[in-house]
C-alpha cells in the first residue's frame, strides 16, 4: 500500500492471514478497522493501533459506518473437508456474510480485494464443486467480478494456495502444516488422508501478505494467484517431518491436483520467497 494514509477495513482481521495483514498496515499510518466474529479468530493476535470490531460480516454496514478506501475481504469460512459437516455455517458466512460485504462495497465504493480460493482451479476445474467451501468460494469470486462490472466498482481477486507459517491453527479448523508440526513436537504419528499422493502448493503467510499489499495498491481485476512455485504430495510433506505416518480413509472433497497461475501477480513484481521445505526443516531442527 502507498504511504498515503487510508481507512482500510480487514474482514477476518483477527484470523491467521488477517492479523498479519493488519500488522503490516497499521505501522504504515493507515487507519485499520478489523471486522471479525471470532469464529476462528483469536484476540491474542490483536495488533496495537488497529480498531477491532466484533461483528459478523453480514452486519458490516452497522459495524463500520465509515467510508473506507479499501476493504480486504478475508473473513469467510475456510476449511474444505470440515465444510461438508456444517454447510449451514458455510452458507451463513460465505453467502449471507459475503453478500452483505458486497452490498457494503456497492454503497461505499471502496476498492475491494477479495481472498478467493485456489480450490476453484483444482482437478481440471472440478474442484470448485467438491465441497460447500469450494463451491461458495468459487461462486463468490464470480459474484465479486460481476458486482465490479455491474456497478463500475474497483476490485481485485486473489487466490491463496495453502497458507502456512507462524500463527497457524490446529484442530478442526486447522491447517495441515500446523497439525503436523504439533503432532511432530508431541512425538505422535502424522495422519495422512489416503491416497497421500494428492498434490498441494504451500505458501508462506508473509508471501501472501506481500501479495495482498501489492495487489491492494496496484492490482485490478481477477486471477491474481498467490502460490509458491513447487507443489508436494501430502506424503512428501509428512516425510519431511520424519515422523511415522498413519494412513486415514479417503475423504470427500479431497482434491487430487493443484493448478497454479501467478502470471498477473508476478507482473506486479510479486514472487514467493519462502520454502515450505525450509520451514519444516527449521521445525525438525528445533527452530520453530
């Protein structure tokens, strides 16, 4: 983002990526407002100088009556397999909530930066229909693009590829690298969903935030992929930890391939500079 002071709203500002983004924006002198319902967000990551407002995104208009310059919309349900067990929660956050964010965008006319999901491109495009999460995220990315076209609103749509790094969550809504990290540190086996050959692209949270800042300033339109260059199978990731592996049954919604396109992001000068292999090596060496 430019040095000019702006009013910036971050939905999901107490979440994994959102908190890191707030931590980069606030020191630059921007007025940063976080909107988070703390479904997965936590208060321990709150950043000094950020205005935290506890609210569901469907109530964003009441929570943030100000007219912001930029809205980073990160505050959605974000787990693939868990979404199959609670589609009502997914619908509430990713459909009801996001629709109100878009209506807020239409009323206030800021630039909207939407955090889409790379599941939209997996398995030759079939990944978009493999879970309530993937479906709603794919649909929302298209709705953002349509709102921008219908109402002449500025926007950029990004696509995250399996974000990892300090501050990740474990548990039901956890991410793979953090689940493996905690089990490795506890001396436990690593659970790998069969067949284990499913490919994933893992991208460090700092690289994601670098991309968001750059796209927030200069990106316009759709298809800003943010992903590291290499992909790995889940078994390869487990082997990097060196712990015993226990295979789990196949799970619905478990896409097999990963497709990466970072052309538009790299055209802005972005590239992923962190390696998941190095991150895991640091954990194994006792550095993280």
